[in-house]
C-alpha cells in the first residue's frame, strides 16, 4: 500500500512542492503535483546576513498556497527542508516560526552535507533507472561513480558516489550569490565575469579537498540553472520537463550557452520562453558555474536530471 507524502524544498531562489504516492518497498513514485515558485528568499543575504522582510512575505505567501494544496490532496506526511539562505541568516527563527504556523511542521534548516545526500538519492535513482536497472547504478550508458552537482541560488553541492554517497561538500557559490556579488551590470563586464570565475574555481578547489571529483565517470546536473541550460541547448520553443529530463548536453554546448547568456541583456534573456521570469537575472551566473565545473572535470557531457533534492526529501520519509 502506497504512502502519500509532501516534500517542500525551500532554497535561496525558489520554493518547490512535490506531493507523491510512494511504494514503501521500492520507492517508486506516482506524482500528484510538482510545483515551483520563485520567491528569492535569499535576496540580499550575502550582503546583509538577514532575510529581507519582503522575501519572507513572498515565501510565506507560497507556503499558504502549498498548505492548501497539501490539505486538498490528503498527504499523510510532510517534510519541509530549507537550505543555503536560511543557513546563513541571522533572523532564521522568524522564518522557522512563519513556516511552522502555516504548515504545521518544523522546517529543517539542514546542513550542506545532508542537502548533498538528499540531492544524490533523488537524482541518481532516476539516472540509474534510465540505464535499465534502478538497483544497478553502473548499468547501461551512465557509468559510475556519479558526481551529482546541485547548483542552487546560494550554494552548490558536489556529491560523489555509486549506490551510496561516498563524499560530499557544499560550497558557497550559487546563481543568486554570484550575481549579487559580481555580475551587477547588464550584461556583465569581462572583469566581473573574471571575478566570478575566480570565486567558482576557488569553490571547486574547496570541494575537491573533500570530494575526489576527478574520479567521476558521469556528471549529473540538477536544479533550475542546469535544467534551464538544457532547455536552451535543446532549442525548445517552451519549457518541456520530459524533454529536459535525462538529456545529455555536451561540454562544448554548455560553454556556448553560458557564453551567450553572459553576453546577452536582461531583455534578451527575458524574451526566451524557456527561462522562467524569476530566473532571468541569475541564469548567466548559474550557467557559468556549470561551465566551470564541466571544464574542471574534463568529461564530455553532463546528464541532466529533473529529479533532485525534492525527490530525495520525499523518499527520505519512507525511512
């Protein structure tokens, strides 16, 4: 008998909801709804160390909406996970109290290590299944070990493993953080891009101290920056989750898309229908992070998964 669970992932840029029925034996999903709102909870956190009142207001409005949907679908269990922005904020207690009053659960401000583990479990199940056997991660065309890279708004997680996590590290580079810190002109200058690259390379060095990233045989990219790069690379007329999921984007194409985004204006990016309006101003930074990681690894491609930490949060409720 399946169990109906709700999973909420609240990051620096977006808040997302998944309500799904899970088979307790296999973990197989039957999705009822999957939603995303751009609330930019991490607005200004890198500079001020606090969650802005207007950012909290946007996030709480989304929580009210999600709470109504969870009730209407009759989820038996709810897990709410908050990541980079709330880890960094001095006033995170205000955020915790607001979520608790709306959803009836304590939001878990998780560590970077747990964030990495949840991303890995959500992403690799889908990739392994696509290789022909969800229980055999080295089957088919996606050799292990996997390096799962989750590029968020405030942080990026690097997670290496086969069936289980072998090493993980969360570092403070993300599309919102880098945009606010460096890419402030439209389009950004070469000097601003160079400064962002230095931050990214330093963060990759930091991750590599704990995670032997050069052992990776398959790079799996998750979250909105990566999926948007895929949609652009595929030339989609509109965002299509099914086309993006498990797409394989060459390293050369990743570099080209990143370069094009960084050279474009806000208006030019906004005219592309596959870029969510809430991601228009930060997608250049997200694409740059992915391009730098691809260059560092020297792998031929990135496999893009639409399954990520949100699916990991859902699956964790079976334990």
